[in-house]
């Protein structure tokens, strides 16, 4: 009974409070306007910092050890496969070793500063250039260049873009949390993808496989 | 949904001759080093050791002089599931789709980055072929240099298991693409345990291909989910209808009988039937 009594009393107290607040409402209108303004302002600040500031915080920019002119080398050597070739067992050699560069660059061929660095730091010392690989996939991924280039007849541009005509190496952007290249997650913070090489996540592989082969394939087709 | 992804479907399987196996454990060692399987500082407690391939010891339970021993290597059985449709016990329970059945190879995968370690698959596996990583792998100094780059190492909190050295299949397929072939040869894809066995007890190949040694050894019945037609061959826990792709061969009756649980009198009935089959 006591409980019920308390409830009814409380109920009447609340009703009184409501009556008071409706009287005060007229006076608080300007305060409400300010509140809305503050909310919109704060939302805009948070929104913009999330979409514009955070990506630049998330990725660190690293410069390549030296600049490499792809356009010049393609002109001199011919296609991509003169340096990025398949080994006899079908595996892909990827970025050439200093040794294979030395097949031509036994001594300095041009007069660029970058070649001078390459000769002095890597050829003479017999060291490999620590290139930062834009398209390096996580360790659990098995990517077969042979399946795509030889069996499916795709060209390099389909996935790697027009890197062959570039004269400068762009900075390598590394995700500070995962350590992966930004080319994997994608450049566009909105997730908009215009070219196949804009993003290289698993869903992008799966989309193309679904389209071209009719199936995403079993897990082990691309995992190891 | 298209079930097989590219061209011809393989059905890779293994035949282990238990009469040849000496129990030396070479297959276990080869497997661990091939697949970057981590080990503990102190391996005396086997409860949480990781052994993708493990050798069990069976005895006929008889006193001297009739005692007989048999060693049974046990990799992942890569079950086809009931009806051989790819509903393996582990695949059908995984809530994360971290393990799936490859319809083009018949191999059950395990994706470590997808697994979140609920261990439901370990419970469902009747062969105890799955293992849980209780710790992050810790390699002795310098040993990281020995790890295979073709197999991704696992972290703490995920399940792992034998993959029939799938990376070797991936490499064989790369070579086939390079040489513009559609199929890979029998000797191009062999597991590490097969090659390491000094007694030649393990045979590996395509169970769909009558030219392959595994097919000749067990003569799998395609109309009966690959049940061996050779009377000396058997699969472990056949009655569960998991349809494993690992077959065992033994001349010894008690070994074949140990492969499953038989009710009283059931074995004699079954044995008489197979004997009668052999006479036809």
C-alpha cells in the first residue's frame, strides 16, 4: 500500500514539474537554438576530422630508397616482363634483384643522381635495394601471377595501373596499425573505386572472380 | 553457385600401408618443418602439442607371444562428409566460414586469419586432427630463417590442421600454368610426409585418376562415396559416413577391425561378406 501511495505522490510531483517547465519554455527558446547550433558545429568538426584528418594520421608516408623511372626503363627494355619475369618453375620473380639490375648497370649508364646512389650504395656494396612494395599483400594471401597473366591472359595494367609510364615513385603509405600498404585498403576514404588498381582487398579479388569465372572459388584458391 | 571453380576436379587422397609403417615418426618431423608448426619449449606434455600428422600406436591386446603392434599415422582425413558432398564435420559447424571444402581438389582448408578460435571444429572432428594454438609461436633465435615463406604462420587463438601441403599444389599449378598445361602430374604434387617416409608406407595422389597409385591401391568405389573396394583397405570410422580421403591398408585382420567400432558378431558378418566378394 505504501508503495502505491508513494507512486501516486510521485506522479503528482512529476505533473507539477511538467506544469512549471511549460511555463518556463518560452524563456528557454533562445538557449535551445544555441544548443542546436553547437551540436551542428561539433558534428561538423568531428565529421571532418574523422574523414579528412584521421586518414592522414592513420597512414605514415615513407619515401622509396631512391627514385626509379619506369617510363625510361620501359622505353629502353620493352615490356614489363623484361625485368619482372617468371622463373622456370612458374613462380613470379617480382621486383628484380640488384644482380639482375647489374646485367645492364655494371657501370653507370646515365647521369642521374638516383643512378649514382644506386651504384654507390647497392651495386658497389652488393646489397639489395629495400624497396617498399605498394601491392604487398598480407602473409596469408597466395597470389599466383601465372594464373592471371599466363592462364587468364591479363595484362599488368589491369591490376597495377599505369605504373609503367610513371617517371617518379610516389611515397609509400603504410598503415600505422596493420603495417600494410595503403594500396590494399584503398586511397579513397569514401570507398569509391574507379579503377581496378584503386583497392586490393579480398572483396575486390572475389568480385572479379565472381564476374570472370562464375565463382569466388574455395578459400585455398587465394589463401595459404 | 558453381561448385568447382576451374576445369577438372581432382580428389586428392592418401593411402597409408600400416604393414610398412615402422612408427619412426619421420612424417611428423617432415610435416612440422614443412608447415611452420610451432612447438613448445617443453614438449613433454602432449596435451596441447600441435601435431598435424601424428603416429598412434595400436596393440591387439593379446599377451606374449601373440602380442602385435601397429603404428598408425594420422593426418587430416579431408572428409567429404555424408554423401561425399563436401559437408565435412568441421566445415558444417564453423560459424566463421574459416574452413571450407575445395570442390576442385577435395581438400578441406583452414584460414587462420578468419578463424576466431571457438574450437567448434575440434569438437566435431572425429579424428582429433585439429589443433588449437594456446600460445603465439616462439621460435628459437635464428630459426625464423628456416620458416617456409609458402605457409603462413599462425597466431595464438586459432585452430590449425593438416592441409595436404596445399602450398605444394599451388606451386605445382603455377608451373603447369607456366608450361601451359591443364593438369598436374602425379609426382608434381606430393606431401612432405609422403616424401619423408623411409619405408614408403605413404602414397599420395588423385583418387579420381585410375592411373594414380592411390587409386590402384584401394580402388575407391565412385558409386559408394569412395569406399575402398580392395578388401585389405579400410577407412577409419567408416560408419560415421564422414568419407575420409585417407585410406589405410593392412594384411592383418585385427588392424582392420581396429579402424571402427563393431558390435558383437558384426565384424565376422562383414568379414565373411568381403571374403565372398573377393571370390567373385
